[in-house]
């Protein structure tokens, strides 16, 4: 019985810790990202939220972390998971001045 209680507490504690690991958010407003740089661990995600009045096309061609979100209309959110360690250059393909770096660590 005691082993079952300890096992149950360990599982609940593990689930609670996982629930606390929230996805970080990057807002897009005024044709700018809300941060010039962010840090995440490999396997973690960033949510790109378009709070702007115009569409954005967020993308990266950085090796191991390539993505292209396509046209993201105002009011939408898209999550990106980073799979490889290194510096990831993120841009908006529509608005060239929108640039940021995501530092992905092991």
C-alpha cells in the first residue's frame, strides 16, 4: 500500500511539473516582434501570436529548425517546436525588418 502511495505521488508530481512548463509567446504588433531574442531548450516551443492588423509569414531557414508558417492572419497563433540546438534566425517573409534570434540550448 505504501509503495502505491509513493508511486501515485511521484506521478502526480511529475504531471504537475510538466504543466508548469508553459510555452513562451512572441507577439507581432506594429510589424515588429515583441522580442529581438529568446532562449528555449531543444524540444521546447514558442507561440507566435499575430496581434497586428496585417498578415505575417513567420519563417526560418536555420539548419535543423526550418519552418514556414505561411500567411498568418491577424488574431491567430501558431506554435513552433525547436528541434536542434543553435541560433535560429526568424524573419517575416512579408516585412523584412521583422527579425529575431532564438537561442536553442541542449
